[in-house]
C-alpha cells in the first residue's frame, strides 16, 4: 500500500518560513520524481516544485528564489523549504510521486499552509 504523508503545514506571518515534509512508503522512492503542488480556494491545483530522481529541479516562477525542494532517499522523504512567505502562498500543499515507466502516480492527503498576519 502506497502512502505519502505530509507534515509541517500551519499558520505563519508574512515573511516567515515553513518546512514541509512528505514521507513515502510502499514505493521505490529513488525511482520517482517527487513534487509539491498547491491548491488555493477557487483555483486549480498547480505545480510548486519538482525534483527528479536524477536531481533536476523545476519551480513555479512565483516561488523561485524563495522555495527549495530537496529529498533524502535514505529516509524516503521529500522536503519543501519555504522562505519569505506571502499571503498568496496560502493553499493546501500536496505531495506527489510520479514515475513515467511504468506510468504511476500517487498523492498525499495535503497539508494546509496559511500566511496571514
């Protein structure tokens, strides 16, 4: 059974920082591209950051220079360090595991991030 369990969300003031974690089980973690997506109320889910098994990264323009994605294959965990948070970063953040061959994809349950004074 595949599980992706996010943690680390919460309420933070503008300009603050949070680190999200996603612990994976039931998959060969090192084979997967790991990503963070977010969905704000009334908006579509969007990619925030992704990190391939080979170490390549991709970031949404809105978070470049503020967010950093990393992974620890020994712990089957992916992280999202979020700095200089803005109110527009408020959303539910979802962890994703994706593999192209074979085509497989999994989602976590999401963790709420609220940026507000």
